[in-house]
């Protein structure tokens, strides 16, 4: 059975990644243009828009394509050509993300483009939200609190964690503690911020996605309830961890109001090889979808 530390710290499950159908049309994933998005948004009264987000909440979520956790420059490839190529691809991806965000802001203004955009990134709130959810999720997992996990986790992640809780031995409970944050010169930081479309919803649903990198020292231990709650010998662990936590929330495409953040999972730091592979996979899927039309 997976060791208790990994169960209580779900993003350490290295094999976990929500499934993505191999033949999913890439047009559902692409950073949207103003024209294509506006053509999909139903022109209905605001009363209907108020409930749109809840009525069409997706049963599962996807990672927005080309989501990268860029390493610091000293971990870029040492080969000058590879270094330059990785830097170029990273900057290009961020530029496209900025274009998408700017397009949505323009779309959220009134027809004369004179009003303040209704869509707001609220960038300053993202890192505090990630830190709060990071603690809340860890404590809930250790305590076996499924209801809390259901409310703050994406559906696939919740199902994975609930299954891990159900598989725990009887008569043993665990406790998790955040000892401290560390490496404050670099963490926590907002590693990625993207917008995309959520596939398989009857009305176009926008997804706001952020990746927040957190460095911390954490302690977890198991306790034996059959022996008065004493600590299980050898169960206490203290770990120094850097986690790249993916948050997602749905954005109503009419009112541009966002739902609360949820944890999608975590990602590893992007390597040069994984960067090229992700881009190639996306391009292949896009070409396949284009040929199928």
C-alpha cells in the first residue's frame, strides 16, 4: 500500500494525472480568439447567466495545453542552442497567454469599449489562495475529511484521495503540520496563469488556471487509536518539499464572475525534453483534428 506520507500529501502521487482523451479536438483547448469565443456565447438575458456556471459545471477538468513550470535559468540546458530554444519557447508561450487574457478583458467591456473590464484576474489573490488551499487540503487528507476535499478539489483528484482514505487501516489516524515556508527569496511564486475553454459543456465555459510554486517544510505522523492515540514508532516524517500546485476555477462567459478556486493537482518542473514533447503532442493533435474536418 502507498506509504502514509504519500497518501496524506496527494500531489506526491507521481503517477497521478487526470486523464485526457487522445482524440480530444484541440479547438476546444486552443487559446480562444475574440471572434470565435463571442460566436459561442449565447446571447441571453442576465437572469439565465447567473445560473449558467453552476448548471454546466464540468464533471471533469483538463489541464490547459502548454502549461509549463519553467525552471530557473541555471537549470536550463547548458547547450547554447537548447538554452536559447527553451528560452524562446517559454517567452512565446507567455506572450500567447498575455494575448488571451487581454482579449478576454476587451470582450468583457461594453460594446463601445468605454467601461472597465468585467473580467478581472485578481492576480494578487492567487498565491494567498493557493497557500490556504494547500494547508486545507493537507489537513483534510490527514483527517480523512472527504467533505472538505470534495469542495476544494477537482473531481478526479477528489476521487483519488477519497479512495486513498477508504484504503487506510482501521484504528490509525494521521496528523499533518506545516512547519514553515522556506526559500523565501524564490517561493511562493506564480509560475503560470492561463485562460482556456472547458470541453464538453453545453455552453462555453471559461477556465482560469494558475500554477503556484510553494517551498515548505512539512511534518506528518501516524497515531494508534487502539493504544490511546500514541504515535506509531517510526511513522513521523519531516520533508522539505517544493510543490507546483495547479488551481482552476470556472469563469461565467456572460457575467465573467469566477467560481472559487479548486486544486486540480500538481505538475513537475518542466524540462527541455518535456517542453518539446508537450508542444509536439499538441501540434500533432491539432494537425490530426484539422485533417479530420
